[in-house]
């Protein structure tokens, strides 16, 4: 699941080859803006059939790409963070 989320993120940030660096800051390294974040969330919703509502909570989990993808995995699995 994590690899699929990483592929969705790579598409959202326009990464042509490979996957994002899990230790990288998505905003600083990949210049991820609010439109890219929304695109990523919509891709997650479409892929996994979830309805993600709390964007402000996601922003608390964006220090690294790995932290962000782990948070999204928790949301998909129905966990709380």
C-alpha cells in the first residue's frame, strides 16, 4: 500500500521518474503547494474509496514524505492519528 501511495504522490508533484525521497520535506524539496496536496488527497480518495475531510490535520503530518504517507495509510486503514 505504501508504494502505491508513493506513486500517487509522485504523480501529484509531477515527479517523472522514481519515487519521492521519504526523508524529504515535500514542500521544500518538491515545492508541493495546496493544489498539489488537494490533487494527492483526491487521488487517495479515488483509489481507496475514502472521504478525507480534515486537511488541517494532514498539514500537521507533512514534515517528511514518509510521515505524510504513513498518515495517509492510517487514514485509509481507518486508524486515528
